[in-house]
């Protein structure tokens, strides 16, 4: 090569390595060598290159004098190899403006050796680096959540709500509470009675401080403080703890009311009946008291389902639970044990009241306590009915999405549908029929339908107003985890017209002792009638065993009786006789309330009044029944 041939410069850019022309004379050229380039290096090429290498190096110098080296990602630890490649044999550091063919040959061979060395360790090192980074990230998150939770637990007590005077009464026995001073003595006959009254207060105090306040101060408040710091943001405290603060206020008011009424107890006869009556009048006086427990009980099932989903989605929440469980205020009680405590407390109150009723000596006191027990039992029944109604309505909503109602073309293939009605009749109008607030699912289960001398598997639903026969059809579930469907969902295809309970006849159909072509075991028959007593359908069904058959018969009889009584009430409301009966009942109830204060009514007279009312109702139904 002549001295006038332009020199080549090797440099590294973002997409690869290139050999390009140096700048023209007069243009500034800035070179910033690395630290490793400032020292003398040994050559990384053979001492005696072969002829093929020389010819190939000469052929590399084309007219444009550019050599493109394939792209490679260079880590900081491997940069010295690249520096060796571009600085070997003089190159940039040579005090010359030319690169001979030997320089090109050395640079090319050095770059090939560099790529061979760089490609091997990356394959083995990258998974290890990712794993270590993941572990370091998990440890950092764990240390962060531990720091925030521990800081929140130290400052979690709310002194505006807590009462230190109540907390001091936790270790106090019933003798110390009622005696007050050493001069007061309690008769031995009153010990068990006063202990039962003290148990009512002490269990409420333990419920307040060992369960409600622990749930609030150890779990709820630290969780909210962690969310302020940016941790556990996916968790919703209101969904997890519900109206916990409201229950804390109610329980605290109950304990304070007990202490305020304790001073009114006569210490001569130690009768606490009036204390119990006044205490529960205050407890159930406000509508928010029972409704607060009712709301918590209704939401308890959804709370537990939400807790399970949070534990699966948020790994740091399990770490949060572990730290909270180690707190000394928890007494090793897990979150599930604390969340169920309000349900256990409200159901225990009638038991404690019955114990007081049992230990009472005077009949008058027993009567007053019994009224309180009846009030609490009625409140618990309303709570239980609300919980059952919610669970039943959730099941109805689920069935509404699973029950398939075939259209008229599938039910009656021979019927002709005009074109302008095809779109309207392509779906049934009763698709949203099931999820009704007044509908109740009484019983469900598999049955066998006998038709054409053979049995067909069916799945039956008995509601409080109708009976539905369906066939099950399994299909793939839409719920997926990481792209994999979870199990299979079932659909129920309606096979027969729903049978109203006021238009059917239910009868037993066992034929074990009869000579019939087909023996019927554990069978019963449902006959579908119209309002004109026309038979439009008959269904012979077989249960799995005798117990299953008896259960179906029992549920059918209860449902038909309840449905008839509901229809009777609705029919009486439309008649003038019902208004006169209601007025008579109101006037009689007022007279009874006045007479009870003066002279108690005999039970025989009450029974006569009930019989007279029943006769009036029966006569009204006979008069209002329409002829067939």
C-alpha cells in the first residue's frame, strides 16, 4: 500500500464495530483512550501469520476502506478485551496516520478471538444473575415490610377510644366487683347468681380488649399505616374488617353502661334483675346496635373469601400476618380466630341470659329476664334470616347464569314462527326469572325421570313457588390461572315446563309389592294441573334411596303449605273482611294490654280467641274462593 492511501480507524459504536476513514487534515480529532490503553500490551496474534491470512488481510482493504464487525453487547468486565483488540500493534496509539495490512489482520483476528471469548460465559451467567437479582429484590421487600409493620405496631394504640379504667377490671373477680369494700358480705345463696351476672360483664370485657381491640390495633391500623408508606396497597381494609370500629364502640358502651348501673344494685338482697333489663334496653334501644352485628354477620362469608384471595395474590400480606401474629397482644390468635369473634359473641348472649334466669330465685325476676331472652332470641333470628337470605340470593344469582332456557323452536319444533317474531322469540323472556328477592331455593339434587320404560338422569330444583327439572351439561370454565382453565362449570338445561306449587299434585308411587312391567323404587309422582284442573304433565321421579325420597317429600309438603299460606294472606288483603279483622285485632290488643295491667287473662280465654280468629279466616277463604 502506498503512503497516500487513507488510513483506517477502528471504533465502537452503539450497533457494532467499524473501521472508517480518519478525518481530513485541518479537522480536529479528539481521542480519549481508556486506562488500559495507556499501558504497553502484548500482541494477541500468532508470531508467524500464514499466507492465507496475509492475502485475506490485503483483500479487506476495499475502495471504501470500511469493515463492519458484527454487533455484540459488551459488559464492563469484558471491555478490556475490546481495548486489546483496537490498541494491539500500534493502531490508535501509534504515532502514525497509516494502518498497514498487518494492522488490519491483527485487528480482525483480535475481534474474532474477542467474540469467541465473549459468547461462552454469557450463557452460563445470565440465569444466575437474574436469580440473584430476584432474591435480592425479595429480601429487600421483606426487610421493607418488616420495618414498616414493626414501626406501625409500636404506635398503633388509639388513646381517644381506649379506656384504661375498663382495662384494669380484666383481672377483677365477681367478689371484688360486688363487695367493693371488706365490710360488705355476700350471702352464699347469691354467689352463683352474682357470678352469672359478673360473667355477662367479664366476657364482654374480654371480647372488647382481647379480640376487637387486638383486631383493630394489631391488624387494621398497622395495615393502614403501611399503606400510607406505599406497602400492601392492593389490600382493602374495609372489605377485610368491615364495620369493626362500630362494633368496638358498641361493646365499649355496653361495658360502661354495666358499670354505671352497678351502683343502683340493692346490696341488701343483691337483686340484679333491673340491671340486666335496663342494660339490654340500652343495648337494643338504638337500631344501629343489632343492625351493626347483622351487617358484620352478612359480610363474614365475603370477608373470608376475600382473605383467601389476598393471601394468594399478595405474598407480602402473609409476611404482614406473620409479624402481627408475633405481637404479644395477639396471644397467638390468628386472623381467622379474631374475625369470627363477633359472630360467637352475639350468639353467646342468650346463653348467658339463660344462666342468669336459671339462678334467679323470684318468679317476677325470672319473668323479666325471660322477656329479655325472647327479645335477644328474636334479634338473633332476624340476623340468621338475613344471613340465610343473602346466601340464598347469591345461589339464585349463580343459578340464573347457569340455567339455560331453550327457545320455543327447540321446545316445539313443529310450530311455525313468523319472520317478524323470530328475533324476539329466539330467547326466552324468563332468563332473569330466578334471581328474585322473594324467591327461595328449598332443595336441589339429582333425580331419575322415568319415561318410555327407561330412566333419564335429571337435576331438580325445588323453589318456594315452583319445581324445575333440568339436565346437567358440563363445559370448560372461563376462569383461568396462567392460561390454564380451572375445572369445569355446569349448566342446567331446562327440560320441562316449570311446575307451580299451587297447580300440582304430589303423591307416592312405590311399586315394590306390585306386579308391574317396570318396578319403581323410591319413586314419587308430580302431576301438573292448570287453573282449570286440566292435566298437562305427569312426572314419575326416582330418588337415590329411601332417605332421599323422604327428604324430597318433606320439602315438597312444607313448600306447598307455605305457598298456600302466603297466597291466603295476599288474597285476604284484597277483601273488606281483612280490614275488619285487622281493626278487631288492634282493638283487642289494646284492650288486652290494659286488662293485663289490672287482671291477668286466663290461658283458656286466649285459646278461645285464637279459635274464633281461625274460624273467621276459614270462613273468609271459603267465601272468596272462585269456582273451578
